[in-house]
C-alpha cells in the first residue's frame, strides 16, 4: 500500500510536458482573470494548476525521509513558479499599453 502511495505522489511531482502545459494554461487563465477582475477565472486557474503535486511530494518526502522525492518536488515547484512568473510578466507586457490607455481615458473622462 505504501509503495502505491509513493508511486502516485512521485508521479504527481514529476516535471513533464503535461505538467508544463497545465501550468502554462493555468497561468494564462489566472492572468486573464486578474486583467478582467474575475474571481471565478482565478479560482478556475487554481483548479487547472498541477502545482499541488510537487507540494505533496515535498511534504510526503520529508515525512518518510525520501530525499529524492523532496528534490523532485522542489525542482518541479521551482520551475513551475518560474513559468507562472514568466507568463504573468509576458501577459502584463502585452496588455500594459492597452491598460494604461484605458486608465488615461477614464481619468480624462472624469475631468
């Protein structure tokens, strides 16, 4: 039974193509939710995101003292967060001019 749990958590902590694509999709959904001020989109991005797998890997690895599982989880978590930051930065750059112009137009309309 313990081997099955370790295998399951190890698989969830793995940095794979599917993991990266889910992180990218979740990051885009979250960025769109932040840009449109939509709480529903932000929560939906949390449901899509696979980042909980590496967190479980680190936690479970520390609990059973499996340092390879801890390293795998930390590696996946670190690079997932880097991907999220990169996607957020790029989406922010892509929408900065439009957002800025909308803010200027609103400010001028209030004068």
